[in-house]
């Protein structure tokens, strides 16, 4: 399975000055649950924000300019090459940034979205997509200072 996993605000913001523009207790729990034991593909800037391979998963960084090969981390020069490197033994989760998300939407079987229910200031956005290509399932809602909802989009196969 190839999936995309993202959190975005009501105005589609996913980042601000290279950082996630919110701190919401528990919001990243779903990311950890899904990606642990699997393969995470991310762009160079997303990887540099984290600064290290994520524990208990294989990380493939998409970069044309740098090489991040180390334990549990490899580099590919394109999303297509990263998916080929990942193989088919484990699930693949594409986790940003905006350019990879835009490229990946047409390839993914599922999109796991954390919908942050607030307009957030930012400079990086999740791309528009055709919701008619997916079945939308609202999974779980969380109240708090900044409420959020887990939504899963599953591609409709014709």
C-alpha cells in the first residue's frame, strides 16, 4: 500500500518557515502508529526539520542535492525512485513536504489526514485534490485548545 499522511489546517497550511506551525498534544500519535515498522518517504527539508531517521522505521529521503544514507535512512533522487527502493514488503507512507504531496496524490491508495480545525498562519500548503476520486471516512474527532479530526481518504478504484 502506498499512502500519504499529513496534518493540515482549515486553510490547508502544513508549514511555516520550515516548521510544523502548531503544537497539539497527541496529534502526532496516528503518524507514529501507522508508520512504525514501515517505510516513510519524505523530502529533504522535511527530513532536515526532524534531523535524524525516525526510530523503528525505514526512511527514504527524496533529494537531488544531498545524500542522507545512514542506518535506517537512504536517499533517492525522485519520488518514483523512492517508491521503487521501498519495494512491496512494507507499507509506504509519504510524509511531506508540499512538493512530494502534490506529486504523490495521483499515486496513493490512501490519504490519512489530520484536519486541524483552525486557520493557521503559514507559508507552505497541502495541495488541492479531487475529493470525488476518494471515499472519505471521518475516523475520530478530538476536542482541545485546537480541535482536530482524523479523516481517511481511500482511492475509488474503477
